[in-house]
């Protein structure tokens, strides 16, 4: 898997790590229909960066994993290797 930086719209647009409701990837906007799962990494280990993950289903039916990097306040999308680049 690879990671690409994306722009994310969150539920209240206040804090970067709030629930995502839409994102823009490769020039296309995806509206999130459902958050299927969420998990955290690095919260209990001071040697790791805190990361938040959201597995989402978009209105078009596609499922993606979005990652929020708390230190850099940056969103990314995990791209399965079989999807490749456009």
C-alpha cells in the first residue's frame, strides 16, 4: 500500500481529526456515506506518532482507508497496490 495526501472535509470543520464527511482525491470529490471502522495507532507508545484511521464507504460504493497524522495535522489515503495511479 502507498499513501497519498488528500484534502478532507470534517463533520464540523473545526478540528482536523473529526469525523470525515467528504474528501478530494486526484481531483475528484468523494462524499462519505458511512464510517465502517476507526482505529488508532501510537497513542500508548511515546516513541510513535499518533495516527487515526477511518475505513469509509463513499456514496458511489467505494471503500477507502483514510489516515490522519496528528503531529502534522495532515490527511492521507491508503491506496491498495492493485489500484495503481491514474
